[in-house]
C-alpha cells in the first residue's frame, strides 16, 4: 500500500493508504482529524468539506492518493494562531449558526470558501453557495446571518441585515 | 435592557467552541485500542422467507473474525413497544416479536439478517457480500387499506391480521359525535395523507461496544437521545445484561429528531460481538443504510370531518386514520399515532365533541415512530387543513373562523373532549402578534406585486397547540405507558464553590449545557462559567429519561431547580448555624446568605467550603458535603401554542412553490435563552417546510425505497427557504412547573406544514384554479398536475 504525504493545516503529514481510501477517511482515521464529518455516501451533504490547495472540496469525493503533495485545510486549522476562534467561527457562535454541530465544520469551510471568492456576498449568494451543505437543525437562518456578519467583520463592506 | 447572563439572557453557547474547532466528540470519532468493525447484511426484498443463510464463504474472507445471523439471537428478548394500546373491543394490541437480527422472515428492505465482524470496515463490508442467503420473496404488504381489508398476506404470520390495534378516542363520545353530525347544518370533509418522512439527523447512527472480560462490564457508546432508556431497554428487555454492568454513553450527538430515541438491533449486535471477541466493536451507519434502517416518521392516511353551523362555529369533529407502523413496533410507535395524536384533536378550539379512530397497521416497510412533533403534527395538519377548507366553503375569513372558535383566555384550566386539561393559553394574543408581524393587512398589495411578475401568491395560516413536557407518569400510566416519564438531576457543589449539574436530559443540539447553567446561575447567584452541565453517561448521572417531546427544560430542568432548591435550603441551615441566627431569618440573595435586618452575611462560596471543611458546622443535624438530587414528575403536560402565517408564490408555468415569507408567533411560556429558542423555531419551521414541499419516502410496488439517498430524498436546502420572522413575546407561563416554561423544540415542525399547504391552496384558488386539496409534498409536478386537472375540468 502506498505511503502519501501532504500538508495539513500547515504541518507535514503522511500515512499509508489503499487506492480506495478517501481523503475524508484519511483525515479522520489516519490523522485523527475527526472534525471533518461524514454525513452521507453520495457527496451531497457537505459535512466533509475541506480546502484542497485553496479550493473548497468535499473530502469524501477525493481519493487520498489524489491529494498527495497537496495543501489541505480542515476545521482544525481555522482558529487564530493564539487558539481563539477565527472570524467565521466566532460569527457562527455569536449568531447561533449551529445547533448539533455536525454540519458545522463543513459549513464553516464552505463559508470560508465563499468569502475568499466573494468577500461581500448577498443573502442570495450565500444561500446559493451553501446549496451543497445540508443542515437539519438551524433552518439556515442563523447560518446566513453568521456569514453576513463574518463578511462584515473581515472588512468587506457591511451587508444590510434582513 | 436585555440581561447578559442568567434566565432571559441570550448567553452564547459554551458547546459551540468545541464544535467550531473540530473538537466535538461524536460516537464515530471515538476509537478504542484493538477495535474491530461490524457490517450488516440487509434484506433487498420487502418481504421474504429466509430458507437458508450460508456464511461459510464470508467466514473465510480476509480479516473476518465472526459472523452472526438471527439464529444467534433467538434466545434474546424482544425489543418492546413502550406503550400498550387497548383496542375499541377491549383487546390489547398485538405485539409481534422484534428480533435483534431477522429470523425466519425479512420484513422490510433494509431488515438486517446477518452481521460480519472484521479487522477493518472494508473487510467487513466485503465479507457481507460473500454471504449466500436464500430468501424467497413474498408479496409485500404495502398499501394500508389493502393490508387492513385482506389478512391473507400478513407481515407477521403469528398474528391473524395486519392490524396492531383499532383505537377509539374517546370511545364513549362516539355516539354523541355521530349524533351531532346527523343534525349539523354544515359538514366539511377532507381526505388527506400525512407523508412518510425520514428524520435525517445529519450525524448517522453509530455504536461502539466495549466489554471487559475481567469485570464483565459493558460500555456502549451510542448515538442516543436517552442513554438511560437505552440501558433499560437493553438490560431489562433485550439482552438481559444486568443494569449495573452496562454503561451507556451518548457523547456529542449530531441531531436526533426522534430517530435516536429508540433501541435498534445494531446496538445489541455490537455488544454481543464485543463479548464474544473480547475486543471493542464499532459500527457507523452509512447514510444509505440509515434510509432503510432509521425509524421513519408520520405516514398517516386520514379522513376528517368537521361539523359546523352556518356561521362557522365548530360543533363536532371526527376522524378515521390508518397509521403505518411499518414492519415492527419501535419503542414509541404505538403511542405516537394514539396518545400523542388523538389527545390533541381539540387543538386550541372549543369544539365540544371530538372522536378519533386510529388503526395501527403493519406493512413491509421500515418501522415508523416519533419524528419531531410525533403525532401532534399529524393532528395539527388535519385540523388546520379542514378548517381552511371549511372557511372557504362557508365564505368566512380564515383568521376569523379560527378566532371565533378559540378557547377564550379566561376559560383555563380548560378540559378538552379528548382527555387533556390545558393549564394556560391566550390564542388570540399569538394570532394578533402574527397579524402584526406578518403584516397580513398588506398581503393584497404583495399579491398584486407577485401577480405582476406572473406568480400566484397565497397566504395560509395555522393556529396550533401541542402537549409537551412528556410526561406526567400518572397520566401516561393510565394510557398504557410501560415506564414513568419523570426525570432526575443531581447538583454537586464542589468544595471550591463551583458546580457540576448531572442531568438526565441529553443535548443533541438543544444547547442544554448553556441553558441549564443559566438557570442554576440565576438561582445561586454565581457565574454561568462556574457551572458545568454533565449529561449523556449512565455511569455519572443517577437517572433520566432523556430528551424528546420538548421535555428537557420543563421536566429535566425542573428536576435541576428542585435539586438546587435543596442546596439552598441546606446552605441556609449552615449559614444560620455559623451566624448564630434562626434559619427562618436567613435570606439568600445575589449569592449571599444574610441575617435579615443585619449586615451579617456569608457568601455562597464560604458556605460551600464549610460544608467540606466542617469546622464550624451543625454536624449534629446535618451531614457534611453539599450535593443534592431530585426526581421530578410533572403534574400535567405543558401546552405551547402559536399562530403561523406563510406566504408562497406559485409559478403557474411549472407548479414550483416558493415560500417567500414566514411568520411564527409562539407562546412558549417563559423563555430562558431567547437566541436558542428562536433557533429551535427556525429549525422546526424548515423541517415543516420540508414536509410540506419536498420530503417523502417513496416505495415502489415491491416495497423498494426509491428515495434512499440525498439524490432522491429532497432535504430542504439553504436556497429553498427564506429568512423567518419568529416571535415569542406572548407568554402565558406554565402554571405547574417552577420555571413557567412550556418547551419549544417541536413547535415549528407542528405548526408549519398546514400553513404552507393552506397558502398554496389560497394561491391556486385566487388564481382561479378550483383545487380543494393537494397531498404533501407539494412538488412542482404535483402542483402542476393539479392545476392542469383543474383547468381541464373547467373547460
Ligand atoms: S460526507 Fe461528503 S458530502 Fe456528505
Ligand atoms: S447544526 Fe445540526 S445539522 Fe447543522
């Protein structure tokens, strides 16, 4: 079985994988980064969302071997250097954008992906971007609010509420 | 000024930090040294006779450690239904055995009949493929009406038909109700389906069992809403493991919505395999497995009739319902369509005569059980839909017909004709709030704007009530419950004055760790941060029945209040001793014990410390230490209620429905954390929109589930719903719990579906389509077909 290396949250990591090992399983089982969640088996729910070379991907839909040599960011890499919550994470807490927390890592990674491309999204743009992330708890209301607040906090022009 | 901590404050949730940094600890995240994995062989047919299962090839596969079939569990007990239902003829319900693994017959697609344990998940799954099962396919029992009419093909051969019970509520009222219909000036009739749903918490079920061969202790980590209930079911009913030798831990749980109340066979298999192999055994459900093994919800077919006078005053209501129970009785499955549904059929209205008939029907489908709201959404949907239709028939305004039939605010306590006593309420107040926040006065101009865009706009209402805070044991005992539904708490004050609260509630998204700390903080006058809420572990928590039926705060929270009261009472005794005063002169305020009328005072921390360092302590009358427990059994249910308004736009070209505005005005009694309450309503409303517009489990004629993944089962997504207007400022506090709280977890899922459907019917009728009803979910194809049908009929 091949050994692969990649940079995860800024640290070099390696492990042995099968050809069929998914990136999500590699992160969870080999590296112990269990913040990346598995909510489905058809690449529909987005709970497994990570960034791969700066691009937002569903890690259940990427073979670990195909991520060899890549830079991967997971939810565990989203806090500030001092360990405090990053702007998006903090906005999710302030605006109650999570309940059970299961979809949350994927939501935060998707929000980060959106704000990178579009620092001042409208409500409609936020909703469109989250289409691949299912949340069963929040009704999305407070997730939208949290992402609007994070966008404002991150220095983009503030978005009118409601 | 909003408070910034304690009761009434929108305290930020402490649990969020771990969830937002990837440090949550869900069952699938837990790994034990030496663990192995189980995978299940599941039936691919809805109904079949198991002629033989050959596991020899599977046993030889790489990494395989053990293979189990139903044969291995025949000695075990049956996973029981928690409520006995008595039929109209006085017979008790039929309760066929529910085995750990299917034995003799498979009874639904997904019914597990064998399990393989192997060193890796992949090896276990590969070996499942090598099991040779000779299963002779039988005709599937699917359609409920045929299942009732024809008992030649039966889900369970050992009982003589497919009817579990035929329940009348209240049977003694039946003749009077029928007589009222005979003489009624107007009768509105509606036949409707409450669509079968899959609960779909985002975390799939998972279990990890550990067995210590030296001590014979078992530990089960599992996705449970109620670890003590799991322990009870596994110990007392299914496996016979002594309760004190089994620890059930439900760590972080990613949503439940009912589906994680129940004990499932997979949990028994991991425990049995761990004992046999002496190694930890883990199972994590795939989503596609979840669709065919998690209990489904709803699935009622109902005929409802409403008798009124010409002015729309309700005279009587009667219903006939077929409730799908699926292939086996799940733990709450017999209570959901009966006592959680029939007792709610008065709604917030003063209808004097109500009669409900429900037949519980076995079919070759996944077991059906309580899903968010459980019985109360089914009741509310019927009532609010038939009222909507009645108002249209009589030409009465939708708001006025509801208002004129409301139980008036001075009529409480109010005894309904279906066996409940509502303690408080003010249904007109929430209705007025809805009218104000939803700007119903401006609706016609919004309709004109939509129409200018080529869209049909409609508005629909729902004024609903529910019974929460499950449940008063003396009541549910009379109704057939096999358990008590009280709850328990321990408040442990540590020597240094900080506090551990052990609660029988389980949080799987509700934020108990934050909310319960707010309550105790207020009572003891100490910071929330000094209070830890411990839940989800039977080895730590004395007892508890868990979280469902919006009971956590009303029942478990009250147990915490009672235990905290005992702490305060004990502290007062200690303070009186130390300050040489009479106990009755000690006043406790803002965290200080003061001798009334003096400046003598001791802080809570001082008293706590002296309980553990009892140098100046009334040892002759008090034990040292500061820890108190309380069990609390509620005197009554709680009765949250609300008024919802939904506005939709229908695209006449495609039939697509968009919810464009939604207003929820709720009365939850007192509110501890407004932010969390609003979040609960948001989530419930969107699940309700999901039921109304998108979600349904579909079976084909062979009983195959055609909606077995997120490609086919339409979950509401972010761009399917609007921002929501929610309000909880109308508050009639519950009269029989000390916090005055009613519960908010299920409201949205209960009140929403009829509001959405009523809005669509309104849009279609205003658009000139003579359509009285469309069954949920109102998908574009169904709405389009109804419009085409109506158009054709008109031509
Ligand atoms: S687990 Fe990757 S999309 Fe669901
Ligand atoms: S917070 Fe539970 S699924 Fe989103």
